[in-house]
């Protein structure tokens, strides 16, 4: 569905492949999309996170699973002191949100290095997700996430891994503790950003949580090119 949202050159590029759902997009082709994003945006995701994220997004799009024209990238190769979440509007093909996001308390202190799909691990889980519905819980407005990768994040719903707001995600927390606070595995945002981003990306948009973990990159069915 989101293929029709791309404009100009990007729109032309994508429509040329709409009849081939199983087509594998090369790194060179994804690079051309990154170059287009560079024209429209100032706060760019790192190339590796973007490249892997686009591979999975295009796969989901070709399968008809994407209903909302947003790609959310979370780059856990970065420490929590840096803004490491991007939301890309695939209609305008530009970054519309760039902000801080927490990782799980047992994934690491400042830099997450340990990831898990196990219930009770309090660790972040890598891979591709579809956003689903919103609800109001103990953290206020929250967004349910459906993990799409067996062994990596498919227990997200069982583990209650959701996107929500948190007071420990803020510049003030970084200034005081030299890091963000950590969650029980959820990608938590500052409350103000959560209230803005969650309604935007709900209802079947793509979210990708990245880290340069060899096991994940080699075994993910969404990653067609391990070397970028």
C-alpha cells in the first residue's frame, strides 16, 4: 500500500517493481533512496541502520503488510545519550521525528549490547515490528508492537513490549546521570514525543530496532544483504 505514497523520482522508482512482490532490492538501489532522503532531511539515520531497515520495509510493503506510510528506525549502535530514533514519512520521503529512546535495563547501561526475546529478561529485542493499536496504561498513551521475527522478537506481545512515554527519557536525565533511564525492554520516549509520535505511527507501520549483532544480521529473514 505505501508504494503509492512515494513522490517524484522515488515514486517512479518504486512503481517499476510493484508487480514483483518477491523482488530483492540491492544495496545500490537502497543507496539511491538514502541519497533522496539526504536531499529532503537534515537529521539522517546512519546508513547501516537505514539500509537494513529499508530492506525489511520493502519486503513488508511488497507483502501488503504496511498500512501506514511511516518507517520508524531505532539505532541501538548508538548510546542513550544520543538521539537514536527516526520516523520517516514515506509520502514526503523525509525525516519527521528524531528523538531519544530508551533501551532495556539488562541490555546495557549506556550502550546496549545484549538483546533477548525471553520473557522476564528486561532486555531489548532486535528486528522488525508492525505497530498495532494504542491504549492507555500505567505509562499513559502506549502503542502495542507485533514482533515479526521468530527467535528475536516474536514474544514482544507476550512480554508486553510496547512504545510508551517515560519521565526518565529526557535531556535533564542525561545531564544528571550521563545516560537515559532504562525500561524493562520497551522503546520508551519522552512523554511529549510519545504523545505526538504514537498516534502518527499506529495501525500497521514498520518499526525496526537495529544493532550490529552478527547473529541477528545473518539469521533475519528480512535482511537480504548482510554486508553494506
